C-alpha cells in the first residue's frame, strides 16, 4: 500500500483485483473448462481429473509469469505452460484445449467482478440505510437551498437527503441488473467463433457458465460495449458521491455551517483547520473516474477479431475505476460518520 | 450547415435539437403545465385557455431571447417574459406558476430526446436489416480473421457480421428501455422540492407527464446520473460503429482487399485513391463521443440544488453527442451501401 | 448564432474560423503557391497570373463544396476542381501543382490561427490591465483566504489578484512564442516528402512561407504534436479563467460576500437572485476545454503518412477549443466589469 | 510489481516516484528550509544543525504516515510530527517554521521530476540515435507510403524515420526547456503569500531554491498551469511513440510486411503468431495518457487559495502519466531492437 492509496485506495477491492485473485479466477476457469470438456467428451475424464489435481497443487512461478506477460502481452501462455509442466504428458494437450488467452482472461474478470459487486452492494446498502435514518430523524428540519451558488429558498433536509440517496438507489439496482447482463462467460477460441471446439463449443460453453455461476453469451472478445456500460455505472456511482462531496464542502464552509464535520483533516500550519478531506477526495475520485470512463470508451474500438492495444487500454483503466469506486463508497461511509447536520 | 457538418453532421438530428425545436418543446411544457394546473385548481380555467391561445399565436423575438440567454444563463426568464406580454394582465401570473427555468428546460429536452430516439431506432433497425441480409447471402463464406493485427485463422463472414450487429442489437434494446426510465418530466420548482406548487405539486406533475407522454419522476434537477447513462449509451453506439469503421479501413487495405469500397473519397493529388472516408469518420466520431462522454460525466457534480456550471457543461456536450450519434448511424448506412465483400 | 452560443460562444473567433474565412485562407495558399512556383520555374509566370486572376474573381459553389467535403472527407478536391474550371485549359494543371489537400488545409489553418491569436493577445492584455488596475487600487486591502474550502488566514487582494493574473501573463507569453514555433506552412505533397515538386520543393516552400508570413518547416502532416501543444495552451487559458470563475462563485456567495456581482443573471422563479452566470460559464468552458484537450490528444495517433480518422478528429475538437477560449476571454472581460470587491 | 506493470510499467520511473523517493525529497526540502532559515536569521543555527541531524538519522514510522495521509489528506502534518519528536524541544518549532504542507509536497515533486527528466532525456537520446543510425543505413531505400489507410505513392525510409524522430527531437528540447521554467520551488506558507515568514520570505525562498538547484518562483500553489503543460508534454511524447506503434502494427501486417518484428508475442492457441505486443502497448499508453491529460487539466480549477479536491486529482493522474511516459520510452527501445526493415 502506498501513502496515496491510504487516502484514495480501497484495500478490499484492491485485493479482489490483485494478481493472486486474478490467478485464482483464471485457474477456476481452466478447471471448469476441463470438467465441462470431459463431460461433453471433448477431453477424457482422466485428463480432467489430472488437470483438477494440477490446479489444486499449483504453485506459480510469479517471475516467469511476469516475464511471460511482458513477452506475450497477456499472461495466459506462460500460465498454461507452467500448468502443463505439472501434468503427465498425455494430458497436457487437454488443458486449455480449444480455448485462447482471452477466454481465460475475460471470464476471470467476470468472476472477479462478481465479488467486487458484492462489496459495492453491501456498501451502497449501508450508505442508503444511514441516509434513511438521517431522514427519519432530521428530515423535517429546514435547510436553506442554494441554486447557482446563491441563496435560493428554504427547503428541508428530506429533499437534500433524497438528492443524495436517489442516485445511489438507482445504482444499487443497476448493479443487480448488471449481474445478469454483464457477468457472462467468454468462450470463443482463437478467433472468437468457437470453431476450435469442433462440435462441442456451445455445449462446453453452457457447462462452463453453469459451473462458474455466470451467464451464457456468444463470444464478445471484440465487442466490449457492456464493459463501457460498466465503466459508466462506476462513474455514475462516484459521480453521485462526488456530488455529495461537493455539497458537504459547500455546506461545511465556516460562513455557512449547515453541517459540521467532526474529525476533519489537520494542517501543518494552521491549527484551527478542520478540513473536509473525505468530501474533497470524493470530488477528486469522481472527476478521475469521469475522465477514465471516457478513456475506457476509447477501448471499444477493437481492430478485427482482437486488439491488443484496445484490450491493454481496458486493463489500464477499468481496474483503477473499480478501485476508485470502492474507495468512494468507503470514504462516503467515513464521511457519513463525521457529518453532523447543524 | 457548415462544410464540416456536411461530412460529420446530421441534418435530421440537428433539426430536432435546433433552437426552434427547443422552443416548441418549451412551449409544449408551458401549455401542459397550464392545463394540468387548471385541472387541479392551481390556476383558473380561463387562465389556462388564455395561455393556450398565447402559445398558439406566439412569435418569439429571437434576439431578445438570445440576450436573455446571455444575461440569465438560461433562456426561460426571457421566454416567460415574452409570453406573459401576450397575456391579459390577470392571467400573467398563472403562466409558469410554481415552475422554474429548469422544469421547462429539462422537460423540453426529454420531449426532444423522444424524437431523436425515433430516428436512432429507425436507423439502427435499418443497419441491422442490412447486416442480416448480408449474413443470409454471404455468411458462410470464409474470411481470414486477424487478431492483434496479425493473420490468425480463417473464420466466416457470419462471425464478422455478428461482431458488427450484436452491439447494435443491444443498443437498440437499450434505447427502448431508456424510453421508460429516462424520458420523464422535470417538475420541482425553484429548489426542486415542489413546495412552490402548494398542495398541488404531485397532482400537477402526474398530469403534465400524462399530457406530454413522459414518465413521472421525482425532481432530478441536481441528480443527473440518467443523463450520464444516456451519454454512455450514445458512446456505445458510436463505439460499435467506430469498430465497424476500424475493421473496414483494415479490411479495405489494398494489400488485404477483403472488402471493396465503391465510391470512396478522391484525392486532390492521387487519382488512383479510393479512400474509406465514411469508415474513417466513424472512427473519428467514436473517439470524439468517447471523449465527450467523459466530459459529460464531469457534469454530474452539481453544487447543491442547481449548478449553473454543471448544467452549462451538459449543454455543451450532450447535444453534440446526439448529433455525433445520428451522424454515425447515417454514415454507417452510407458505408453499408458502398461495401462489397470480396 | 444559436441561443446557446449567445451564452457560450464568441462571434469574433467564430467568424475567423467560418467556412468563408477558411476558404479565404485556402485561396491565399493557392495564390502563394502559384506565385512561388512561378518564381522557381515550377510553373509558368502566365499560369501564376491566370491563377491569381481566377482567385480574385472566384465565387464558390458552396453546395458543391459541401458535397465534395462529404464525398472526399476534405474540401480541397472540390475546391480545386471549381478553381480549375475558371482557368484556361493550359493553366489548369499549374494550379495546386505538386500539392495535396493537406498542404492547403493545414496551411490555411495556420493563417486563421494567426488572426485568432491577435484576438487572444488583445483580450489577455485587456484582462491583465484591468487586474493591474484593481491591484493598484485595492491590492493592500485585506481578504480572508480559504484553503481546502475552509477559512484559513487573512491575506491581501494583491495575492488574490496575482493568482488570477500570473497564469494569464504566462499564457500571453506562450501565445507569442507559439507564433514562431507553431505558425508554419505545411508543404509536403501527397505523401509528405515534397517529392512531387521535383527539385523545387524546398525553394517553393521557403517562398510560400515568406509570402504568407508563416514559419518554414519540414512537412508535418502526420506529426501533430504542436497541435496538441496548442490545445493544451488553450486549456491552460480557459483553466486559468475557470479558476477565476470558481473563485468568484465562492467569494460571491451571499454568506461570504467578499465580492459583489452587479447585474448577475435573473431567475424565472426567484426575483431576489443575482446569479454569477458569467463565472459559472467560465467554469463550464474550462471543464469542456479540458476534456476536449484530452480528445484532441487522441488525434496525434496518425496511421502512416496521413490518417483521415485522426485528422477529422482534430477538426471536431480544435475549432471548438478555439471558440471556447475566445468565449472565456470575452466572458472574463464581462465578469471583470460586473465585479466589485467588497 | 504487478503482472500488468511487467507489461506496461517502468520500474525505474516508479522508483523515482515511490513513497521512499517522495520522503527523501520532502526531507531534502525541510533540510534546505532549515539551512536557509538559519542563514537569514529566521531560526537559529543551532536549530538548523539539530534539524539536519534529525533528518540524517530519521527512520519513518510508515504506518503512522499512512494514517496521517488518510486523516489529513496530505502526509506532511504526520511527517513533521514524527520529525519534531526527534528534535530537542527548543528546536521543534524551528522545523517547518513558516511553511505549509504544500510547500513541502510541491517542492519535493519538483526534485523528483528533475530525476525523472534525466531518465526521459537519456531514453529519448538513445531512441533518436537509433533512428539516426537506421536512416544512415537504410534511409535511401524505398517504402510504399499509405495515406488514409490506402496505398499512396512510394517514399523513402528517410521520410518515415523523420516522421518518427522529429517529434521526439522537439520533445527532448521541450524537456530541457521545462527544466528552467517548471522546476521551481514552492514556498508560500499557509495561504501562499509568504506572510508567515515575516520579512524573510523572499530571502529564504531564494536560498532554498539555490540549495535544491531549483528555479525561483512566486508561490504557485493554486495556479497549476505549468503542471498542465507538463502533462501535455508527456502526452506528446507518448503520442509520438503511439504513432510509431500504430505505424509498426500496420507495416508489420503479414499482408504488407514492410517491417518484421523479431521475437513478437506468442499466443496460447496459435503457434504461428508473432504479435507486435510492444507496438500495441505503445498505442494503449498513448491513448491512456491522452485521456489522463484531459483529466489532469480538470485539476487546474482550484478553489481559492488551495483545493484539496483539485490537488488530489493531480496526484491521481500526474504520477501515472510519468510512469506511462517512462514505460513508452522503455518499450520503444525494446521495439527498436525487434524491428527489421523489410
């Protein structure tokens, strides 16, 4: 953990996206593929059993994986090589048979996303509960509304709290709905048409999906619009929390004091300061994610059946967006604890 | 129409977003508001009738509207002033009673979006029909797949056409689904809590929505995540068509010639050139929209009950994104006509 | 002029970038090219004279130009065709001889930029003069500083005004320096190596540059980093003015009232409001330009000797950035007039 | 090092930006400040000596620093507290006297940038040397030019190599020039007006600058346009290398084979593939940096005398851009070694 990530990161989400978590998810894919392939007769039962055992006992050579990543632009060739070395020769070809690196990588991402969504849902629910409790207790109290940075007319805390909650409620629903539409397997083989699995492609795909508790989908290796949609949802979440951050920094101004932040940040030079640090970081993360969502969207433009450039760009942006979103949810929780309505 | 917009614009969508179209939509809102207000007893029937007649005969003073826009940052105060001048004095206060500029502007946008969606749906359907016809005729033919910019393995035109069609099919569905979730009225009054309508707020809102054939929603003036989601969908459409553009420029390379473009662009210096202009513009529009979507997402961060800065930023980006999307759909249609599978 | 551009546009800069201004600049290039070509013996003096006369009397068929733009992705082929039709047959080939569309288009852009820079320099100077005058009159007065959105310690208006002026002073200098490094001719011929001009390429280039009062440069048709640098400078200008806008909206809050805005924007619902509209639009334009600068930077990635996609993306972003910058300078001037230090 | 950073990272630049390197730079600032303060009589010589000794023997409590970062939004308060605990009581107040967190943090960044620039200059020089050698050996050979993705006319490798070199040459110069204009100290005190140093502010600033071999500047804590300009330069470097990457992926297509990549990336499914991985990553990094530059530019909009939100956004983007730039330069070097002109 770096110093910066102590402020802007999220250890829990970072762990779910770590190399170790990625490896686990990739191994889960290879295991499910072997089992599904055996079931359809595409590989032998003995091979599937051997593959399962190799995965059970697998201890990766991380530096060789890193070298493979640098060489091939994707870690799977090196990983498959290491796994195959653990297999008796006759079963080696059965591992990863018909599949391609992208099948492993994209499906593994989906498995990881499912876990990340758990975290998001749980944090969103907690934030909403807290706002609901605030509304119950303070909702009828009056608050001066401000429009275009000027005093407008009195409103109620109910209205303010609703403006903070409603987007989060929509986004919680959207995550649930994405579970069905986004969290699907990738299985296409080298060029994405499942031809590499002979007659067995669709059957294997269905069984892999079932084993991994993911949805079934036609191959999508070069059609990434659902990933762009995910990026937008993440941005909408951080945007909603960034709006909360903006409001809190404004309401907590000394001259306005409509809220008070308990335990704000200190200054090295001004002992009297209580800075709305968490609110400010919510703003920063919202703007960062907004920008990243635009860059992620550039990665929709794959060349032909697979673009190394576009795919790499996705890797450079999406994980960071997931961490930013987790961090925003984490910090919004902290901010709720610090916040006192005046 | 500028020269550039002859290449990258869309006259049909531009017309639906023009000042004239905006004005019509704003007048439709004021009419519906007056009728709904009369029905609930918030204004008199006589006032509603007078307002309807004033709108029927209204001829705007465009230069005064422009001056009002520059002065107030929103055109509605000047528009309401002009409309009121057409009303007998006793009915003037009934016009726009309880409403605020944003109620008019946001609801008008929704009315315009409904028309724009008609265009998008129709064009998406036509594109899909054409791809389906191509697949029926040529789907079984072989095509060399390319991954990571290198020759991979043979695949079929079916697979290629599916990679172009599937995102568009998802996006057509998404537009239909947005009709229900996005196209809703805005009615909140000055600070977005409907308090300005006394007891009548919710009833008036329901009746306005019904009259305008829009969904009902709580006020959303400072919670713009559905707009961000729309921006993402637009980007996904142009991204899918940009991917088509990328593929066509690659497949039409002279050395590859997997497709031929009939009637490509000419050069002022090289008579032999047939440039894949429409495909290139699809790429440019996709990258433009991707970037704009990230900027639009910055506009989610409203300050308190209404941010002039964030709202203006939305105006600077969203209409352009709609036009870009229309233009991409238009150009994809042209490209389909030019495209011959080799 | 649209209603929105009444608020966020800049008629003066828009005129300098209009189709008419572009055409003038393109004709200036063709004239200078003809004269320089005659001087080096690449075309005959008679041809150059005829070309000059054709340009003098040229009345474009705008709709044919628009059709050519849509067909070729660049207007020059249609323009050259129209111009040639005005020439006696023997001189037709002399027009545009050796040049390519991009030579015309890029050089014309430079001529237009020189005029736009005039506007920017003049407005920056006026803004700086006003701030200097304010500092002279009010600089010693005290002002409460705010850091991290909290009251910090008293400072002076001198410090505040310096924080608004210094970036503008740097940017004024940067524009002057860009005149030398950025405003250069493009002359490369079809593939950018001047081979199309036989032995005469460098000599013609030097003479064209001299005639158009532009710098001399090797062809840069696919190496657009200076354009990206320009985009950044524009963003730094709007960013500096956006920071001014942020400060003014904060200082003008009713509860703080460190400045007062005379003649702020009115509301359709709240008669007491005086909204800091110009300050808000400065913020919006700054964020818009920031986003556009990132998208413009995507256009540095040209494919080989010329990318239609990247070039079109540049056209979609750079002119808008120039107008945004002009508009920001314009609105900052208006804001200065409205601003009273409390 | 993560697996992804094995592909897209840069260990050397990452080390120069690490927490340890940041801490060293911050300590260097505090030492220089103490020495300069003693020299002007702002603190005693004894205090400066004690501070120097405390820094010599300082062993940070990293977890307390992380906790401080999370609490205060900036690490300096916790760092100063730890350092003061190492000092005899009478000298504690002399440490950091008059300074604020931002003075430490921004000046430390400049010290780090000076080291990063060393790396960039050295790598740019090596890249240029290699291109010069290629031009010397192969420059006269013919190469088919491609414009708008179509065969154009023959050109020479000289022209192609120039299009790769010239931007890098400009950027090397720009870095050298930034050393003078960008690499300056920050010394402003709590609100950026040096008032906290009594009469000694300017003298101390001059001496700190001299000791740290940085330029002198008026406080710039809330005027970050030079940082935005740096971001643009980084983007121009990665953009130039991204354009190289685009060209190489196009020229190395099997059907074109104008270059050959030795030792390209392997596939887990297609043994015949030699993927242009390094070229693709250059494209991805260029697009990533382009997007980040737009987001960094959002961070120019500081609120009043210091914005925690904007500053944090800068931290979230700039270091990543520096690493991306280092990685691009690193990978371009690798690609040069792999590249054979056909």
